[in-house]
């Protein structure tokens, strides 16, 4: 279902062709990183820390090096110490130097003839550790007697600057108006404390790479990532190499959701390949993925919301602490920037604290930091609505920002579609239907910035009148089809006459990593720009053939048309067939830094049944409305919306990291870290709202991330509606709900 | 170390390979036979990406020892199409946009075939339970379930 504003009549944009890379993916031919086999290839394995926090006193690799089949063993000492240089922390995360900072931290790596030989040799490496105290929670790591993770870490954002190191990375504060005045003017004030645990992105493909380092000192890396140009620069930095020595070829990527925007394995494989003279493949196990790759952080949030009896939000005060994992990040800052964005208000005081602790370092996960913030904010707004007897959609419409209003994080809102999302849910069959018996209904909204960044595209016209579109954005879920659709629309070529290709780091211009829902927006913009350049070239060829001014030639539906009508139209194929004689082959490249990524908003409604005997929840019905700007391929827009929702459902109801007292993860498998399965769920109904982004030639705004933001609060609000419980700690797993029901009875 | 000689039929072809006794069928299919369409997502039987049919029955190949395959008939995703003619499940997955990253797709196709071979007219709930051993993190399952139901209709109509 689509709620569409008036828009141009496109021929290809907005249709649903079979994706170009689809066939290989349903017949088992698509090649992911772990599928590559090279002649003479060795297999790598990584030795990981069993301790949450320890000094490395010594590492003895002699026994391992003497074992059968072993060709190379490396430790942190084999890599340069980058100190505070860019990617210095990343380098220390790829392989520990003096300290291990979490269980699973890489300590050494082995390359051998078989995986078994590599594993056996890794287990023969002797590491002497001096075990240190560790912190696993925000409270522990912020306490004055916490063991310090990084000696030089002085908290930023506090005046005067502290003189002693702590585990608090930074304090961030966003302030507007006078928060005390806001609460003094409020008719109703609600406040609660919330907590969430780290959540893994849970991509089904474990991290994998193959590196082949040649005698010339250059290396070729095949890997699964969300951005091979970042893999190139990060790998080179960690090795202390010049970037031009590294070529990265993108394999198909088996899911990322933000988690494959960084590197873990590549420098180890490159170095071991250089030392052995053989290609080296490293593939993580699922256990390693859980223990050593980035989750989205856990959080502890205290929010206070004031409102008037007419529903007007007067102000929000927030104290928000976010885990960063073992190395500093900016999760809390993003939390502060997103927490109140779906609402207008005169007063706010938002304070964020980023902290390090002894867990794997954060990686991005779909709208990073926003879901936990929205969980707190939209739960409290639901409570306000309940207290003043207002419909949960009406209170959101009443406080809804529109174009020109100041966004909480600084700029003025451009054209946005939150109001349209709220109205779409209000008018949906789902919201108009009665709540099922013994169930509850919840509403929530979400916001994500979306970003532009650098993208490149090269479009070549082939002599037979087809086109090849090469971009630098890996296809993480249908972007080849999106690029082909935009190129088809521009050139007037059938979408299947376009071959979309993901180029490696040496065949296409620099392209930033796929993050911030940017691929279809920004890389699509580069494709459109290159196609427009080509259309000008095509018109010039026709004008030369016709000996007329180029202004007399229009490009219409794949043909050069002489506007005065003196010549018969020339098809694109006719022009390309003659191209060698008329000036050479036709091709164009565009590289740009895309501006004006349209912010994304989404509103969700969910019906939940709660079994009061067991605490088990069942999602009965779920509807999401999301502003896509313009849906280039609606099926894959719906897919992003549905996928985000279901990840949010898992986060709300089941998923969590469980550590023992020593800081070791106890549920590092898909059996014990339970992501949603098909039988847990209903169909996820989608309403694509289209409020075009004026900064994009087709009105695109990113759709990848915002879908994960509202489910946490929507589900908590539905659980409240069903049971009367306000659940403020995630996940709302059966034991938690059962315990809360028990407390409520007492 | 001596290796075990295994003879079986894979996707209609007689195949022989040598394997270690402790090797999983998944590793044998990928490393010894070269069938890279069989994917490893966990290695512990929790994700279903390595699903194969062994003598018509659905199995996680990571939980089977390679020597156990001796004398069996195996079907992997590579064997689902009839030449250039895709299996209706494959066609419906493409038309229904039932895949995003595609890493779980081979396992889902095999698990769905196992269901439809047994139950040509499943309900939505039966599809959801039959596929509950296969994890997909991209789609939220909606388009997968719809595509399996659509394929069931098409298969019934052509029989």
C-alpha cells in the first residue's frame, strides 16, 4: 500500500523488476567472501582472549610455529603502534598490543594448510596474562573505583577538564530554553529510568576475507563489507602501508546492518599472506562473531517529560549513558541528537555520557543509538497521553514538527513526512480496527538523520545500445536494481538493458561506506548525474549527424529527437553503433559529495497479546508507515521497512547479551541469542509514504534504518495496554514480564 | 591420516570424495565437492543456511558427518532448477523480492521445498513453522512466507 503525493509519471522508477543479481542468489552461484578459493590458499585462525580485561605479559608462539602445516604466526608486535593516529584504536581492536580489553579480543593469528591445523596451532600459543578488574555495566564503569581501561582517557566536554583518567569518554549536552521553567508550567510530568542491553546485528554471514599479497608489496583483498574503500584505507592504516598498496574487491555481502562498516580480519590475512607468500583466508565462526564483533551498545537512560493538559510537550530532560564497548565512540551524542526529534518543544536539557567498558567495541546497527532513545521518549509520551486522556496519535500530531521548525540538534527541518506517517497510521485499517481481545495496542514514532557523503558512478554505453552502470556501493539488499532503475529512467533504456556492477577500489571512483541509508540516495545521485552527462553527449552526436544546434535535439524515451522535426529520431542503439565513427565510445563518470539527505521518519502500530501465566508475548498485528521520499523499487523499500521492524521486535522481546561474572559471554550462539524466526511473527503491513526529498533528482530519502527505531516503544506501549505494566528494561522477555506481573499483583 | 571414501548422489550426479571422519557434510560439500551454494551461518544447526535434502529429508548439513552421506541422495540449492527452468520456489522468491542479502536464501529454498514436497497446500502458519529453523535477518520473513505460499499455488496449478 502506498500513500502517494502527486509525482511525475515515471516509466521505470517505482516499478518492481526482478533484481539483476537475483538469479545467482537463488541458484547458489552468488559468491560471498567465504566462497572464494585460490590456488595454494592457507586458512587462518585467530587466538582470542579468554579474559575481559588483562595485561599481556608475554606471548610464546614457538610451539605453534613448529606445528604441521603452519606457515605464519603473527601477534600485535608484528603491526605498527599507531598511537593516537587515525585508526589507532581500530588497530588495537584488530589485534591487541599490551592489553586485552574484552573476552574475544584478538591476541594472535595463525595461517596453516588447513583450518584444523590453524586452530590446533593457535591453541598451542602460550599467552601469559595479568588479569585486571573489569566493568560490564554502565554503573560499574562510571564508578570512581572502576579499573581504568585506557590510561590517557580524559573525559571531554567537562569544564574544567578532569585531571585524572576515567572510563567516561565524553559528556555531551544539548540545551534549549529553560528546562526548570518547562516543568513549572507543566500540568503533567512523567519520569522513568530505562535500560537496554547490547544487541548484535545478527547478519547471517560471518565475517570473512581472503588476502593475496604479491612479491611487489601490493595486496588484493576479497571481503564482505559495506564499503570496500573503507576496508582499503583501514587495512592500509593498520598495516602502516600506503593505501595504494591495497586493492579491495567486494564480494557479495550476507547482511551487515551497520556491523560491516569496519574491519576485523583483513590486516591479519594480508600480513600472514605477505609472510607466507600464499593467499590466506580467514572466516569467523558464529561464536567469534558474537564475542568479537560490534554490537550496538547497551544504555541507561533517565528521562523526564513535561506537558500541558492539551497535549503540548513543554520540555524534556534527559540523562543518557551509552556503552561504547572497549574503545571510545560517540553513541550517547547520537542518542541526544535523536531522542526528541519527532517532537517540537521550547525547552530541553539533554545530557549524554559515552563510556568504555570491557565488552566488544560498538559497531553501527541500523540508526545507531536512536532506538533506545525513542524507547524511553515514546514510552513516556504514551504515559503522558494516558494521563491526560488523549489519543496516542493525536498527541504526536499535536507536537509534530514541520518544515522550517528548528530540529533539536541544530538545523531547521527541511521537507519532512512525519505528519503524513502519523496520518497514514491513523487512517489505516489496522488502527481503525478494534484491539483484539486480551491484547494491547501500542504506537510509536522514530527519526533518523540519513546522510549523503561521497559516491562515484561510471556509466558506459555499449556498442549494442545497452549500458553498464558501475558504482562503488556494495549491494546489501537490492541497490543494483535501484541504480539500474534510475539509469533506465534517465536514459530511456529498458531496465534489463542496464547491467549494474559493484566495482572494486581500482575500477570506480571513491565511494564512502554504505551507512546512513545513503546508497540509493547518494550513489543514485551519482548515477543520475553520469546519465545526464551521457544524454548531453548523445544529443551532441545527433546534432553532429544532423548538422544542427544541440539545443534543437531533445532526449525522449531513449531517442534523440529533432525538435523542429526535420530528422527522424535516432535511437540510443543507433548512436552507440556509430559511436566509433562519430567521436569514440560514450561514457561518463560522476563523483560527488551528496548534500541534502532527507530526514527519515516512521510511525508504527502493533497489537500484542501477553500470556499472563507464562509472560510470553505474541505479536498479533504490525503496521509500519514510513516516508521513503520516492520509492525507487517499492518491494525493496517494503523489505527494508519489514526487516527493520522485525529486528526491533527481536530487540524489544528477546535479544540480549548475557555475561558471567568474569565477563565471558554466555549466549554466543543463535540458539541462546534468539533472533526472531518466522513462527514468531505475523505479516508486517507496510504503508510507503512518499513526501519527495527536494534535494534528490527523484525525491529519494534513505529507507534503510529508521524502521528499527519505533518498535521498542511501540511494543512496550502495547504491553502496557495489555497488562497495565510499564516495562522500562529490555528485553521484555517472558521471565521479565512474569516477574513484573508478580510485582504488580503484590 | 587416512581419509574416508564417500560415494553418493548429489543433485542427480554420482559423486565421490575423500573426507576426514570428523568433517561435517557442510565442509565436504563446500571444500571437497565445491558446492558453495550451501552456506555456513553458524555451524551449530541453529540457522538453517546449510540446509540440504538427504534422501528427501531436510537436514542441516553442518550437523551431519560427511561419511554419513555414503550411499545417500543429496539435493542442494544448485540442484533445484531443471536446467534453465527455475523451480517455482526460485521464481517466486525472485518475483516476490523474498531475498535481500541472499545468504539465507539457499537454505530457505531447500526447507520450503521439503515442506511443499510433503504438504502441497500449507497454511501461512504451517509455512511459518516449517521455516522456523531458518534464520533471515533482512526480510522479517513476510516476503519469504508470501513467496512460498505463491509457489505452492503455482505447483498445484501445474500438476
